[in-house]
C-alpha cells in the first residue's frame, strides 16, 4: 500500500502537483482586526490563515524576534507636479484609516515603523504621469507604512517597485475619495533571498474606481494580503495579479473583498506560472457580501499553469453571501500542466520548441499584462517571463 501523503484539508494531488479545491472555511479571520500585536497569538502553522505559510522562512517577523536594522530599505518617491509627498509621524490621522491589521505580522509592521510615507493627490487633480515609489532592500530588516490618498474626483496611477535584498513587513493604505480613480501597480522583483510580507488596504469612496495589479517574481518568500472595503455606494474594485514562482520560492497572495456597502462591484483575476522543485504558490480569494450589501456584483478567478514537476499550487476561493438581493456572485479556480497540444501546434508550423513555449506562456498572461497600463513595466514583465523560461531550459 502506498504511504499516505500529508495533504492540507481541501487539497488534492495530481502527480507531484498539489492543487487545493474549494474550502468551506469562512472568510473571517480567527482573530478580530487590531493594531495591537498582543491581540494576536504567535502562529504555529496550524491556524487557517497560516497553514500554507512556511513560518521558519519568515525570519522572525511572526514571533517578534525580527528587530529593525539601520540597513533595511531605501524609499524614493518620484511624483508629478501638484502631488504632495510627506514623511509623517505615527500620530497622523490618515494612518490606518483604510484598514486595520488582521494578523500578527501586519500588527507588528504597524507597531514597529517610526515614520510613514504619505502621498496626496488633491481633489479633481488628473495626473498624466505615474507616481513612482521605489523600495530597495539593503540587506537588513525593516518595518514600513505607506499611504496613498486621493481627493474627490482625482485620478492617478501609482507604481510601487520592490527590488534588492532584505526582510520587509509593511502596510500600504489606499484612500479613495468620492469619484476618484486609482490604479496601483505593485511589483515584487526582489533578489532571491528576500522576504516580503505586507497587508494592502483599499478604502473605496462613493462612485470611486480602484484597480490593483500585483506582479510577483522575486524573493525567497513573498506573502501579500490585499483587502478592499467600500466607503460609499457605486464603488468599483478590480484586483489583478501575475506571479511566476520558481524553484524553492514561496509566493502567497491572500485577498479579501468586503462588500460592506450596497450597489458596489468587484472583479478579481490572478494568474500564475510555476516551475522547478518546491516552487509553491498560494492564492486565497475571499469575498464577503454582508447582509446590508444589496445590489452587489462580484466575480473572482484564479488560473495556474504548472510548467514542470515538483511544483505545488494551493488555490482556495471563498464566497460568503449574507443577502440574496445581489446582481451576481461567482468564482472559479483551475490549475493545469503545460499544454503539449498547443506546443505541438506551433512547432508543426515551423516555430522552434523554446520559442513556442515562450509564446504559450506569454499568451497565458497576455490579458493581465494589458491591465498594467504602464509601458515600461509591461515590457519589463515580458522580459522577466522570457528570462524565467530560459533559465528552465
């Protein structure tokens, strides 16, 4: 008899690929949100919100042993004229306005930073160039907090680019005034030993539009927790994500869209590719439609393309509905191996195998790459995909 494998609840296996099926776990976390680290017990890996995360690779972010060093991260902000860039103290009223930490690392990050960055776009200001925030790790441990605040009817694109090495726990708040439009592109292009854990909170105002594009390639461990809630009716949120998980990497994206206001919309679409031994991608997509959120329209989707044996995917969509008075709600998750038929089709028409493989993977990501809307980031992403594929040949 074959030895039983230790597979998490809700998961199935196919060959050397582990693929999580739909979970029955509610979207609410086991501990109430809090700014106080003491309100969260030290995780042991058995908790629902930590069961996929290799705690030993968090470098002490989860248990209080990671102490900030002077060589943590360097932040550089480039903003168009009319945008206010500030460094503020912990008593600034805008900090924490978009959301409260929901786990111990997020609370630790909020409690430990000394200064926070605040970027403000005044009301009715429409930017034609992106705001660029470069976060470069310099080898140490850092805790950070960043706020992006858009006034009513303002429009902006923000690119947050993470590079270098180090250990970073951070909180990022997006505050959208009524009628505002914000697109955020967060790129995780860390060196191979970096650790990055962050909670992203978006508070979407009345008739405002929020689009998030998360691109994750680098790092030893990256765990991001984007969260959306609404401050008024008519708000819309689009959350897109692309990740390429290589051998030994752990990349985890845990999303929550809280429909806490009537007549709002959300759309979530994440795609990932994996290759190499012990490549592990985790996607948790939680959508909560509260009883008061009548007229909600929501959909979430996750797709994964496994390029080699030895990779593992855990994909868990959760949809919790407390009212039947909605426009629509749905979710989908699928994981599959590289399609040899597509490869054969291209090769039969004279395209070399390596080029055909590249075209198939590019096609898989194409619709999400187009959502970025920043030419240099799109080009850099495609180059990065090609580099990842070449490394595996």
